C-alpha cells in the first residue's frame, strides 16, 4: 500500500474528520480513508451513462419501437456521411 498526503486542509475540516473518527471509533487516517471511499462510491454511482452518438440514436429509435429496416437504412446513411467527412480540413472560424 502507498501513502497519500493531503496538504492545506482547513482546521475545520480536520476537526470534523477527527470528530467523526472519534464517534465511529476509527483512527483519523482510517476515518479519512472511509470518507474518501464513500465519496468515490457516491460519485461513481451518480455518473450518468455516456452514450455514443450511435447508441443515442439507437435508443431514440428503440423508444419509438422503430428498430427495423428503416433504422438500418438511416444508420447506414449516417455512417456513409461520417466516412465521407473523415479527414476533411477544419473550417476557419475567424
């Protein structure tokens, strides 16, 4: 295991962690690790699922119960346009 040093923690935050550690019967270090673990877990659970453009379009078609030959044709057109556009120089926005 490695060490992890956090600098410039406010006295109030350090006091809050120490009080929480005392209430739970943990050391200051163990309490800080537990708080970090819980925060990371909440952050990861709250992340919205990122869809690719293809997945987002497919989801829209699925919600309309329209995943059939029409969907395949539209996605084929999108893919053809994407391939045609690939490598094209960027426009000058000045």
